[in-house]
């Protein structure tokens, strides 16, 4: 077995029923194929250009997830095939995804990204903004999107209790929205995407059902300019 297949098998053991998105950003096709040939079909990328290039080159039964900040003018390149957009961080973006979904005759599955970390640079909606979007008639009118849940990135810190607290709060909010009497029809809280290489064991303990793991599967990334 390749190192990649072995890493993935180990994480699958730990993850139980939790879905693993193998985050392949910056990694070559051969690394993705090593995971794919071991039976894994769910991959995530954070840049539109890299995502479309890999989608075109690699097997068509791969489910491609978009994880990174998405600019509105690039939605059109992925709306026809993307399996899940994790990083919806504004209502304007949701409207554009709806428009492009309609053009492609499909309803695009999305997660709302919630800002749970204390770092200012990270993207995401506040809890109040998410609650507003999930109960508004304006969102309900968007027929070519389906909000499947929430995504959060914890603070990048060694303080595991801090990370645990952020995940715990997101899970409690997720549960409260799931049972909200005014939750709109094109939203249901099925997916809670939280946890990456450094913190997925904590995320799983706190109720995540989808983890996004890159370096623990494929090894450290090297970025080139
Ligand atoms: C890169 C990335 C990941 C995976 O990061 P690792 O630490 O390598 O597991 C997860 N989520 C998002 C949004 C990312 O951009």
C-alpha cells in the first residue's frame, strides 16, 4: 500500500462514520490517484483554477468539494460539477451560486461558513448572520441552491481546550438551527464540517460529521510563487 493509502486507511479507522474530505490542494494528480485507487472518492480543493483543472483531468466519479474563499466572478467555473461548496460567507455569494446553479439546471449543495476562530483574517459569517440567512424568505426564494449545513475553522493554536470550546459552540448552534421552527425549506442541517489535520480528533469528539484532512494524508504542502 502507498503511504497515502495507508494514511487514509488509518484516519478512516479513527473517523468512524465521519466523512473524510481528502484535501489535495497543491498536490499532483498521482497523489490523488493513489488515494482514489484505494477506494476514496471525496476530494477538496481551495482554488477554483486548480479545482477545474483537476476535475477535467481526473476520474469523473470523484466528488469535488470547494473549501476556500470563493470570489463571485469565479462561481460560474465550478457550478456545473461541484459536489459541495463549504465556504459560503455572504448572502451575495449565495445569490450568485443560485444564478449559476440555475444556468446549469441543478441545485448546488452548499455549507455556510461560520467564523468561529478569534483570528481576524479568517472568512466567515457570524452566528447572527447565519441564523438570519437560514430563516429568511429571500434565501428560501433561491431555488437552485441547497444549504446542507455549516463549516467552521477553529483557531490555529496548540491550546486544545480553546479549539474544543469553538467546536462545542458551533455544534450547539448547529443543533439549535436544525430544530428551528422557521428553518427554510431549501436548508437542512445535515452536515457539520469541522476538523482538519491538526484538530480532527477533537472535532469528531465534539460532533463533527465531515472532516477536511490534507497534510495528514498527503504530507506537508510546499507552496511555490
Ligand atoms: C487546507 C485546508 C484544509 C486541510 O488542511 P490540513 O491542515 O492540511 O489538514 C482544511 N480546510 C480548509 C478550508 C483548508 O483550506
